[in-house]
C-alpha cells in the first residue's frame, strides 16, 4: 500500500501525532509497515519555509533536521516530473491556488495514490483521492 503525505501530515506524524485523525493514523501506520510512505519533493521546500519564517523551530541546520526527520519516518521523496507539472496546472478554480498544494495533489494523481491531508479544500475536490 502506497500513500502520499501532505506536508502537515508528515510534520504531525513526528511532532504531534494526536493531530492526525484516527483514520489517517491507521492508514499511515499500515503504509509505513509496508514501506509505502512518500512525500512530494516540494514538501521539503515547504518545511524549509516554515523553519525560515520561525514557525517551526529546529535544532541545527534545516537540512540536517530534514535529513533526520526523513530517516526517522522512512518516507521516499517523489520528484517533480513533466507529467506532475502539467497535472498541477489542470485543477479548476475551486482548488487551492497555492503552487505547493497543487504539486502535492498532482503528485498523488500521477501515482494514483491517496493523499493523506487535513486540508479541507483539497479534500473537497473530486480530482484527488484523499484520506483524513
């Protein structure tokens, strides 16, 4: 079983797992046991932005902290491809305009994997299978 984690879900897994819904926690646990957790590469940028803005305090460098986070969680990183880039531009006007949200959702679509997210606007779209 493979799933794509939204940025918030990845962070909550590590920092405050009680923020995950019961359904999301169960799915993540099951996928993790099978080596099926992934993130879109832009998630790394989003986390770096949170650190830079002071919204996510970390010890040491951002890159060092990210490396420990990824190693501890055991996620694979899915790179931006031409297909994902194209898919990210095809969402309608009701979809979040944030480029990172669009790339993350497009990554889930390209791989035909569910996106684990708390984002209500993404979840309300019928274009991306989501779990929360």
